[in-house]
C-alpha cells in the first residue's frame, strides 16, 4: 500500500515539475536544429532609384556667320573703283556727293565689284590719298575737283594701267604754268557751266521783282566757278540788259572757299539788304549757307528766291525748300557712271569728256512759274545746245 502511495506521489511531483518547466520556457536563442531552416527577416525593398532624366537632344548650334570674303582688287577678275574727295567732303550735298553717287551707281548696276572713298581733310594729302588706291590695285580712281588736277595727272603718268577720272579737271590747260599733254588713261569730266549758269541767270531775271539778283560763289581760282558766274550774269542780261547783279567770290583759297557756310549766309544777307530777291549759291557748303539764309528770309515772309548748283539741291538741301526755285545742274552722277562703265568695257575716252548740264525741276514752285517763262527757258536751252546762243565765256582765248 505504501508502495503505491509512494509511486503516486513520485508521479505527482514529476507532473508538477513538468508543468512548471512549461510555464517558464522562452524562445530559444540557439540555432534551430537541422531540418528547420530559419526564415531570414525580409529586408525592406529599397526605393527604386529615379530613372535618370533623359538629356534633351542638344540644339544644333548655328553656324557662325562667315565673314565676307575680302575682295582682292589686284585680281584681274575683280573691278574696283575708288574716289578721292577734295576738302569739301563726301556729304557736301553738292559736288563730291554727286560724284560718289555715280560711283555707287556703278556698284549697284554690277559694273564695279568694290567701291570705296577717301575724304581729304588737308589739300597736301591729295597725292597720298590717290596713292592708297593705287597701292591696293584699284582699276579706276575718281578724283573730285579742280584742285586735284595736278596730283591726278602725276599719278596717271605713274600708273598707266589705272584709269583716272578727274571731275572738273580740264585736260590740256596749263597747270602751274606747265601744259600737260593728254594721257591715254586720264579723262577729265567737265561741263559747260557757263550754259547752266546762263539758264539760271535767265530764270532769275524773269522772276525778280526788284530787278536786282545776286550770286554767292566759291573762289575764282576754280575755272568752273568763274564759268557759272559769267554765265549767270550773261543769262540775266540776255533777258534784261539793265538788270543789276551782285556777284561775290569767297576771299579764301581752295582750302576753305567751299566749306564756309557762315560766310555764305552773311554774304547772301548783305545782298538781300541791297535789294536782291534772287540769290544763286554756287560754292559747295559755302553756297549752301547762302541758300539756307535766303530760305530763312522767305519763311519770315520776304518774297525772295534762291537757285542751287551742281545737282538738284531740292533733294540734298531740304532746309532751302522755302526759296529753292531750281538748280543749275552739272549732271555729275551720270557722267561719272558713264566713264566708269567705259573704263570697264575698254572704251575709255582720254582727254576731255563733256557731261550734260541743265536746270533742275521747279518742284513746289512749278505752279508759280508762268508758262511763258518755261517756254523761254526751253528756247534758250535749245539755242545754247545748237550754238545759236553764245554765253560769252571763252576761257583761254
């Protein structure tokens, strides 16, 4: 009996111990037995790296603008024309500007491949400026004005393969008391300024109310200026032998006689104070000063007129519109162009080449000019051209 009780107690103790052990058991840290592979902790999925932004296709860089090819005037296939001004400068709204327009026309019409000009500021530089074009292989060199005559002739002798055009440079006249023979590569573009002046004087005589007219002029050292003056006075007398004329030359020399608008204005005012109601301005910027002074008087209510020179100055001196009835034109632009064209074609004329002259349109004054005046001017022009009317101006003889 005791034995059974002992066994039962032993079993009871074993059970209690076992139950106690089960209540205290924790998760083992030991490696799992073989056959039970531990599941690794699942790592967090990394955030996907953003796809790289696709670089935009680069815009094709524009090709740099190619620098214009330098024109080589020494090439026989390139035709170059250079112009040297007198001290009146390229924008004198008269003489030099008209010649430059002729050179530009040669470029525009495809006659010249390259054109350029040099403005002369000192008369001592005439020869040097011509030399610059010669050194650079220019085919034609245009020099503007009587004052460049000697330098142009000397360079024409030095460079027989270059064609020279001397505007207002009479060939065969004595230069510094030495007569030069005509050169085969030199053409003097000259005009019958006396005829243009004659027409201007006739117009002035027919529109004056005071019977007094005036002329404000460049220096009398320049034959074309003298021709304008003599023709102007002769044309006025042709209409009215008793007309009074006040003609004044600039007292300076070639270096400033055509670049003095202040003197021109003062001289024009003096002439108007003496009763002149028509003033002819013939002297580059000096003459322009006279025109503008007369225009100022016209704007103030005075009944006065002015007449321009060389080109149609209605187009070049708008400040004179109030008085500018016409201009005594030397058609310099087409004359220069014609000679450049002949130089290229091989038909270059040496010696003197006469350009055309005439009066410019009346523009805003057209309705104020009586028809009988217009008819008389046409009649006079015809007589000048056919020789039945003589201006009386005969230089050198």
